C-alpha cells in the first residue's frame, strides 16, 4: 500500500492508494511522512510564525500511538525517523531539529542564513548519513523565489554542508536507488536520476509539479500537484503516476482529491489501517464524543460556521488597528511589529480558508508605487476574533531589497476581498521608514 500526504492548507489531506484506488483518510494539511519498523511518522506544519508549534503524530496498527507538540518548530517540511529520535526539517529556520522520544528538542544543524533563505525541505538517510534538498544557498529571505526555474537547488550532506548535487530546480524527495540519486526537480516538472559525478543518467518530464516520490521492487510512484499547473481547467485533482522502475514508462495513474501532493511512502496494510483509525482509539470516548456532537447540532442553524473563512461584506470589515511604525530598518530582513486589533465590525474574523483575514502590510516607494507585491508575508490572527473583542498580536514584515525611504502601511487583509485600511483609516497605520543597507 501507498500513503500519500496532501500539503495545501485549503485542499490537503491523508490518502491511501491500494488495488481498489485512492481512499481519503482525513483532510489535514500534512508536510512529510516516514516509516520505521512498526511506526508511521507524520508531521503537520504550523503556519503561526510568531509562536510556532508544529505537530508530530506517531501511528501504529491500532491508531495514534504518540502525539508531540513541536514547540519552536515552524514550517516543518519533512520527518525522518531514527532510533530514539526523529529529525524534522524547518524551511523557515533553515534548520534540522532532533526530537527525542521523550519530546526534548535540540538543533541538529542550522544554516547561517536569514529566514527561509535556503528553503530546506526533504530529508534522506543513506547508510547513516543525512542528506537534504534545498532551493539554493542564498543569503537573503526567499531569494530563491525571484526565479523559480533557476538551477540553484542543491542536495547536501549534513551537518558537513557538503554539496552532493548542484543545478537542481526547487528539488524535493531525494532517493538513492540502483547506484544513482533520484530527485524531483519540481519547478521543471521532472524526475531526474544523477550519477555520483552529477551527470544526468535518466530524466522524465511530467504534466504537473513533481513532488512526492517512492519506489518498490517494480515501480516508481511520482506525485504531480494540481495547484502547480497540472490542470488547466482549474480543478483541484492531483495525481500519482506509476512508472516501470527500469524503463520509466507509465504503468498507471491515480487521481488524488488534493490541490498538492507533498510526500508518498510505501506502508504495510496494518499501518495504513492504523492511520485510518487515527485518534479514535478508545471506543467509549469516541461514542461519547459522537453523541455530544449530535445533540449539540440538534435545533441549531448557525449563520456561519466560525472556522470557515467565507468572504464578508465590506461593511463588516471594520477594525481599530494600533501599532508603532519603526523609523528605520535594514534591507532584506524580517522584523516583528507588535500590534493591537479591535474588531469593530459585526462578524467574526478568522484566518481560515477560503478568504482568511490576516495581518499584512504594504510598502510604497517615494512615487507611491507598491514595492514587493506578491512577496508580502501574511500573518494569521492568533485566534478567532469576535465582534467587540481585542487581541494583541505581532505582524511579521519583510523589508524591501533596496535601500531607500519608503512608506509602510500595516493593516488587516481579507484575501480576495479588501484591505481594511482602504475602507477606513482606523483599520491600519502607516508611516515613513528609512531602509538602509547593512
């Protein structure tokens, strides 16, 4: 059997592929799977950057065996299990953390680079040596995003930082097979095999963003993501393409009801069953929870489920926003701006899809033109904010790449709907910032 993780927060999930097809286990956003012995390891990334705490679930044949809250681990991008501990990669921190079985966290390795400069992601163990893919060895925040097709990606041996392969494009899921390195060159929609000198041995192009790779004695299993331009008709169905292992010819394809595929791992049928059981390990507790949920639902028809971020009318997007704009900053850094937000509207504000309300900002140059649009960081609200309530929060702000005097505007944004400070000056703050080179 094959387990598949979907990584898009709007359309992710956990799926099993067997002879009958693809079955959905749950719809939770998942960033990485690993199997060791009779255990399945699953990591779910935390998008709350000001106080990150990703999740690690460990399954056996009876369901969830262990849950670890990974305090201080943000934007987890893979998990690798070893005796007595697991390794978790963090793209945000350019780091690999070691989590012992008792939950103790240490830093195994960290790059000397700004936040998300390398975009470290997939991990691999070969004969006790740790390898990882990264989008590039950059020295500034998200520099790899400037040219997605640039061959800046690498395969590294850690902690020595020895570069094993160069010239990769947004690489994921390295595998060692038949004396070669297999890598998903995701941005080029390719699966490529390299020899130990870095020469291409074999390559195949796919229709979608290649991410997720597994193999057995006869086949390769390659994930292709829908939200990375697989389907031109706008559908959100990704797929797993099965190749004959030696010739790389297509054997079969299976659709997966997720916008993105992140990882694929082979598992015994017993572990697949345990993944489906999940937390429903205590029959008495499950029965009680189901009964309570049933009675709570009787006779109640809410106007809107609070955890679903439906678009709101602009008349509801009212807030009082307080923060102090810093007078100066350096180029290419991420600053944290404390703020206070009051909901003065008539609806609950939540950072949930499809139209999340989040803390955000805009930079304007001296001529009033926007700077860095499309790269601004969106910071989720720390919790749901009902009308009349106030929260303290912190906005993460990436500064412009060039020195100069700018206007910084900080506010709330309902994605796809409106910026709050465009509707009312009270909904945001703005002021001049001198951005200097270091």
